[in-house]
């Protein structure tokens, strides 16, 4: 029998989905769902930190999300700014270091400033690393890595290995996710960490993100513990 996973995942990533449907099903506008989702962000972050999970990544805004009505993207951006500000004390309290990944080009100055302030304020924290993906997409990440590699002088493409390539990704230095959780019942990756998810265990739950609580996170971890990770090998060679 293949050995079950016994240890805590080093890196959990979450596609926080279902805010819109949570609000619409209550006869409210979509943005109410985004605001409500913040409570779930706080709880998941504190839970992961308490558990001792070293890295937690949250997909907050995808490059494709710009295709939504401006009223919604504006609301999401101001919510992100507000949340970074309001959650920094929680990060300090829980010894959490916060970093952001994503394309900074299309982000407003006030969003970038808030992000940078939070990164420097929490830089000395030694507990969990929280990675927030804002204007992120997996294809963007791979392309920005390729572009930087093509600019290397002298050309060093021939030296590339998966390990070296990873150091050019936005997640450089971060272990690849062991577990990816997606809420709201959708079973897709939606252009999240395409390279990094190569051997990640995927967990899908119908729970909408604003309803996602500690027991839901616990259930995802329990599912993970029961997975048999083979990485292409067979029991005898593991
Ligand atoms: C996830 O919830 C939040 C973001 C994508 C920013 P959605 O807004 O996608 O909610 P649904 O999927 O429409 O319910
Ligand atoms: C994925 O959710 C992006 C985030 C959670 C930030 P979406 O709601 O944008 O994904 P699709 O459109 O259902 O694939
Ligand atoms: Mg969605």
C-alpha cells in the first residue's frame, strides 16, 4: 500500500471563489459577498498560522477579473486596499509575513503603496508566510519568468532546469503547493499557479467562500492526509 500523507502541508493555496453567488442567493449585490469574504480570509489565515502551516497562498484577484464590470473591479480594488490595512495588525499578532504576487503594471499607485507598506511592516515576522495573489495569472507568471531569462547576459537558457526556472517565478523560494483548495464547487484552476501546481493535491468543496470556516479548512486537511502521493513513482520506489 502506498504510504498516506502524514505531515502537515508546507504550502496550502486557496482559490477563494463564490462571493458573488453567496450575495446573489441572499438578494444582495455581488460586492456584499466580497466584503463578507474578508471574514473567511481572516479565519483561514489565523487557522493556517495556528496549525503551523509554513506557507498559505490566497488568490484574491486574477488578471481575467478585469473583465468584470468596472463597478465590481473598483470595489474589489478598494476592498483589497482596505483589507491589507485592516489585517496588518492581525498579521503582526500572528507573526505572519505577507508578500504579494502578480503583475504590478495594471495596479493603481494606492494599491501598490498599501501592498509595499504591508510587506515592509511584516518583513521581520518569522511565522507563516502569507502570499496574496493580486492581478495574478499562471500564464503571466511563466511568461514573466521566460522574458527575464531571455534577457540574461550571457544567455543562460541552456542551463535551465525545472529548479532553476522556478527561481524566476513570482513564487521563487516558496515550496510548490502541497494542497490546493477551491471553494464554490467549480472544478478548475482558472489560471492560478500553473507551473507550481504540477503535483499539488486538489480539493474542491461546494462551500461558498464567505461561508468557509475552520471546520471546512480542517476537512480539506483531513482529505489531504488521506491522499496517496506517488509523484509518478510506485510504492517500492518511494
Ligand atoms: C471570488 O468570488 C472572488 C473573486 C474572483 C475576486 P466570485 O466573485 O468569483 O464569486 P462567484 O464565482 O461569481 O460566485
Ligand atoms: C478565480 O475565480 C479567481 C479568484 C478567486 C481570484 P473566478 O470566479 O474568477 O474564476 P472563473 O471565472 O470561475 O474560472
Ligand atoms: Mg467566481
